[in-house]
C-alpha cells in the first residue's frame, strides 16, 4: 500500500504541506478578510512550489472533501479571490500529519532492573537448540 503523504524517506508530500499550511492559518469568520496565505498566490510563495503543482493538489484535496473554496475579499487585494480552508476532514488529516511528524514519546521508565544475560546462558541455549 502506498503512503498517503508520499514516501517518508523522501520528505513530506505537497498535499501534506498544504494541509499543514492551511491548518496553521487562523479560522475565518463570515465577514472576516482572508489573508493572502489562504489563496493560491500566497501558498505558492509560502510553500515555494509551482502554481501548476499546487493547482493539481488543491483539485485533489477539493475532490476528497479535505478542502473547501469560496470567493472572498483578501487583505491587500482589490478584488475577491478564491480562498481555501480546511473542512472537518481536512483538519483531521492535518492532525494526523502532525502526529506522524512528531517524534515518538520516550518509553516509560518503570524503575525495574533487568539483569543482562551471561555468555554461558546463551551458549547453553544454543547447544539445546542445536541438539548438542
């Protein structure tokens, strides 16, 4: 099965980066001005990607109901632009991505001490296993 966020050894996929970017933006009220970071132009700049790549990813995220789009006034622009925001599913996916990226919690120390095996212990078990 393929990883939904790209190969972990090759870094994070663009879809995951878009989800994290949109998740860190403040939520918009019904009459709020959107920031430029909510638009394609802002995401291209902030994520340092090509417009075409971003458009394809946004189209897939829209089709998967992870992202919603609407035309809104944006601060610094004198016309309404397409503004992207996460849906409830998108917020859940962004939390999953964040969880995957966070380092694992250190193991809980119980205070119990486990004695190391002695070499003679291992030799005895090897002899038993080999039928000697």
